[in-house]
C-alpha cells in the first residue's frame, strides 16, 4: 500500500536502508526495489518520522547509486521538487548536504552539489537562505560538518561550489568558523572501532522453541532475535556504514575475571539452573529453566554469559593495547542488574529479580582493566549506564570494592529466640583504597509504573535509581528546582536513596532519576550535560565502560512510557562521552549492550537504528578528536535558557493575544445587544 509505514519509515526508506546491506545477503536487488517503488507512485519527497527523506538515508550510508536514482526522481518532478529535496531539513536541522558532509560521503556530496542551483544574480534578502549556508540546530553549515569530520575532499567540494561564498566565515552556536572547527578537531590516525560478538551468545535461549518471525505468539522481550537484528546476516551492523570496523570473536572468560566481581556460589547457581534445562538437538532447547519469574535460561546460557564477559575482557585488552580506539560488545545475556550475589533488592522491591541478567559484563571488564591494566597505565576506571532501567547490579558491584558490613536477623531451630548475625564482605578489584579508583554514574527512569496508580501500583523496574550523589562534587539538588516546571525536574526519593547507599566509605556514585511517565529527552540530556559529564571529567578516568541500553526509546514497550528518546539522543550522548574520553584517556571507551527490545522492523527497527546511531558515533572521525570542555557545556546551558525564555514569552504573548480577542468579541457582542 502506497504511503504505508514500518516503524515510522515508508517503503522507499526501507528499500534505501536495505541497499546498504552486503550483496551476499540476498538483497542485492534493493536498488531495483527503489526504482520500482518510484515507478509505482512512492514519493521521493515524503519524510519519515524523523523528518528525513530517502535522500538523507542514502547520504548517511554513502549510497551513490541510490542517491542518483532519487535525485533523478526529484528532477523528473521539476526544479521545485529538486530544490525542496536539497534544502529539506530533518528534526536536527540537517539537509542531505549536511548528512553527506558529516558521514563523510564525498561521492554523494558531489552528486548533490551538481544539483545545487547558484544564487540568483538579483536575489534579495538574507543570503543565508541559500542551501549551502543553511545551519542546523547546532549552527553548523555543511562546511562546518565536513571540517569536523576531517574530510578534505568534502571541504574542497563545498568551498568551490556555486553559492558557497561566505560559508567560510559563518559561525556555529559556539562562535566557531569551519576552519576553527577543523583546528579543534586535529587529525591523527587511530585504530578502528572493534565490534565483538560470539555465536555462543546466540545459544542463550529464553523460550522453547526459539522464536521465529512467523510466530503468532509474542516472544519474551529478551530473545535471540535481538542478536540477529544487530549481527545476523541482515543485521544493521553488517551494513555499509560499519564496513570500516574490525570484528573479533568473543572468547570464554577465565573464571578469575568473573570472581573479582561475583561470588562463586552465585556462579554455581547459574550453572545449576542451566543444567535443569534440556538441550533438544544440542543447540535448540527442548525445555528452558527459570532463574526467577522474569529470567529464563537454556542449557547453554551459562556458557553464553561467560562469553559475554570474555568479549568485554577481549575488547578491554584491544583498547588498552591500542589495537582498537574503542569497542562495542554485542553481549547476550545482558548484565547490569546482576550484583555480586545476583539479585539486588531495594525498598521498593524487597524481593528483586535478575532482570534478564546473569553476569555483570561491564563490572567484570572494569575490574579486569583495573587489576590487569596496570602496565598500560590504568589507575582509575569509570562505569556509565544509559539504560532506562537503573544499573542496580553494577552499583552493587562497585560498592563491593570496599568492605561491606551486613546484618541479618534469623531464627535457628532449637536455639531459642531470633538472633542477629553480622558479617563483612570485601571484593576489591585491585587493592584497599579502590574507592578512589572507581566511578559509577547512571541516568534512568524512576517512579511509579502507572501515574494514576502511584507507588501502590509498583515502580518502574528495578525500583531504585532516584536522584542521589555520593563522593561527587556539586549539588544535584541545587538549581534543579529553580525556574523549572515540575515536569522538567529530576526525581528524588530520599527513602530509596538512603536505603540503597552503601554503608561506610564508597566510590563516587551518581544516580539521576528521570520522572515519568512522559517524554523527558531534554531533561535526560541536561542530566548528562550538567551532572554526569562534569563529574566524569573531574574524576579523570583512564578508561570508560558504558552499559549501553536502548530501551529508553520512545517506541520501546519496556519503559512504561519513561524518558522517550530517539536515535539522535543516543548519538548525542555517545559523542559527549567520547569528548570526555578524548580529554581524559585518549578516547578509550568500551561499550557493552544491555537492553533494547523494539525489534519489529528488523533492520529499520527502533532498536537497530538506536544501536546504529551509537556505534556510528563510536566510529565517526569526530568522535576521535573532539574534546569536552566546561565552556562548551556552559554555552549549551545558556542557549537552552534563552530558548526556554523565548518559549515562555511566546506562550505569554499567545495567551495575551487570545485574551484580547476574547475581550474584543465580548465587547462587540455587548454593543450588538
């Protein structure tokens, strides 16, 4: 059906996206599909739910053939259609020229520039309306973005194009010209991004038999199709934009790398649960077993978890030795809800659950880096989490690097009344004093699952993660509640924060709870910009680990309506983390997959597009060079404050105008009577 959409993308967008897959995947006729769709009435000028034309997608993936077909379709509709396509801006203000310049896709950019009309000789008005001088929301023209990307071929093509006069003098929102952007992003050869995966991770099954796309019954959220959507034969990370990445097979983790973080009895518990499952034909399970009500395992799940940890350790080694600048680990099962003993409880959920997690991959990787990376100069590690669900397991693992005192009241049969039992645990990642070597920060949704039911209806999983700070400079309360409407304030719960905080000395920990339900992407960005990133920069880590969960997406069904991000938000936070890494630790970042469950649409699903935005930012040349600074953050705050004030003034002016019209109508009605 013409105009039908798949996860916000029209058929023509899907065909262009499929054209980026390798030819050996059986979709080599995707370009022919593009042509057929255009012949049968699909509009080349129809935008998707991000405001992007098919031409934007072709530019982002450097698809010259597809771009040529689309440009020809616009030309056939007339000069006005072509001009509109070249100047059409998406929600971030980027035209196809911006996208091609930043990709960078010099071939596509040159095709676009051939179609750009020069300024009319008698043109009047603002010269910046010419497409080559158009700025996006960050104030960047295409020449700015080519300079940031470090693409000399793109810069030369843009500088010599008709209508580019004056582009070299334009300034972005930070007051920088294209040349100054290039100077702020010095060139330098760096190792590629490493993508780590393992076929063993695909043997972790949570349903019997494993789900297929034809099944009428919905599979559990965490299932093997998530893995296939990313790294299967037609997975998004197999497409052309990721061709420059290097790949590695995840090895099985050494038990020492697990036991720095987890207790041996817990590891035995996982193995025992997997032993209760049945193999079936040796790969496909005949029966799954349950760790608890939300976490199922199959016979091979323990091995999959060990390979997920092993992949994180291998990625860490590659980054520490300089074989990779940064890395993304496609880990299954996820891990950020797994504490030292497995389940982590809190006052809002005194029983807790595994939350699909078996072993804490990022904690094991960070502990390995701190213990075994000393020869590489690793003295401090940071762990960040942007999953919509609080990384309670990671926080518990971080807290355990200091001695923890535990109390339990128990009844021993035959020995009279109940007695208090107390003991201490200590799992250092390196040595005493680890509280100065480890940093943890997490930004997540926090609040009731249902706004009408309130706390009595239960909390967004796992029930922890309200706003709190320990061992971190600055005040997470100060200024947050001033001049802001309630829906733009962080979520505080002193009872939960106090109960969750570790006893005694602890590493710096920062939690930012985003209230809900409701979209809060602006508040989420502010939490990172104003709290996490400055604290991270002040800590000065030697390597950064990221729990990369993509279930805060506005289309994901697992977030109860909290936060509501889009693809570009994941690209933004990745870029900001990389800027801090460039300032502190030569760009060393290891990112590990956590949540993200909206896989409908496969290659163009919200999950696939979010991961693509994240990994694309890890791979982009700008991510290797741009450096975080407080001055830039302050400029962004000032710009946001101006925008808020301008919106307030417009709202007041509109209300005043409406009141005036109503008063005028009442007066005229009275006179008529």
